[in-house]
C-alpha cells in the first residue's frame, strides 16, 4: 500500500501540546528554585531561561530533555577590534570564573534534585527523572561581548566546555541593554509568522523524517542534529512555504537547500537562525557535505515515489 506522505507530514507538522510547554515552564521554575536555595548563587546576578527546541517550539517526541540556560552577567568574555586592548574600553579581569560557576551550579542542582539525579556533562549538567518530574540539560553561560571601536557592543552568550574551548551563541535578547538586533528566538517567531506558521511545521516534519530515517539505518541521517535542520530551513525563502498542503512545501524547501548547499559560494552566506553565526564554517561540528547527503537522502526516502 502506497504511503500517504501528505497525511504523515500533516501529523508531524503539529506544534507541541500544552503539556510540552508546561514541561518547559516547570523545568525553568525548578532550576530557579534550586538556585534560590543556594547560599553561593542566590545573591549573584543570574538569569534562568529556556532555549533550544522546546523553547523555540520545534521539538518532536524524541527531544527528551528541556534545554535551560543559566546566564551570569557578573563576568563576561569579549572580542575586541584590532588595535585595541582591555584598557581601551576600561575592562578589568573578572574575579568569578567559569569553573567556579559551573561547580556551584552543579552543587545547587544536586542539593535540590538529589545527587543521584545529576550528571555533569562536558557542556551542560544533566538533570534526570526525579521526584520533581524534571528532565533538563542545564548549561552555565557567561555574557559574551563583541566590541566595536566606538565602544558599542553586541551581546551573546559563551559556554565553556570542561574539555576546553569556548562556544558562542545568540539564543535571544535577555538583558534590557542588549541591542535591538533580533536573535534566534525572535527570528524564528518572525519567520513563522511570515510563512503562515509553515516554517516551524516544516522543521518538525524534517526532524521527524530524520529520526525515522535514522531508525531505518540510513547513514546520512545519523550525523544531522535537529539544530542544523532548523537553521537550514530558516534560510529557505518564504516563497517555499506557500500553499495549503505540506508535501509541496517540503519539496520546495529540499530543492532550495540542495541548490544552495551544493554551491560553495551561496553556502558561505547561510547563517544560523540567529542571523549572526555562519551555518557552515570551520567552527561548526557538521560539514556541508553531510548536510547535502542528508537532503538527497530525505528526497529519496520521502519524495521519490
């Protein structure tokens, strides 16, 4: 019997249920409560916020954990213009470091949720199923500033993995003083409105498709994270999302992505949903060839009939 892909896509496109949103809200509240009970953290300047697929409403059933960020704005990392130094902008060394912050956050979570529910990962602290019914990945962030010569700076967040290095991201504007430049969350909401809520529907469809392909042992699906799928689709022009049915939208998006990612010059212009970080460069954990292989495999799996 021929598979009804339009029906499948329609099912997969549906937004998260109310209970999924409540799960995200409950996780944020629980982490805030843990911090409020910590003598070491309760008086520090911290912002607890959701990010990732749950917050952006592109999660599918296989997304088991809620991503929670804890931003400390008492210290920050910065990028300075060529020819300038810390002294140029009146910057002084921080006294509160990333290792101490992560250690104290881990301690606060363990005391609140129970030591058996906590696992410290390289990037985040995993909170497993517990009496609070919370499963979350809690990441400690510091502010990150990109300075211009005039002293104006763009803000993001910095994550320092235990094994070294530094990861920068731009989930959303979290502080009142941040510039009026939209970041990931705002850009995703805007794209969804402009496409009559089709953008996030297609993201959920291709994430579900990737998961099914992975379960079917299709090699091209395994290395592709949901975040990359979300970002690739965000780069598709709004005209790809026209129409009243999902099948042609998915086809138009896949055709556009195949054309764009195959062309190295066009590919260099593609950005993450934050519209700041290049989607394909040496800092990313994925390769252009992997993304292209996934797009071709997705076409062959669900479009060629």
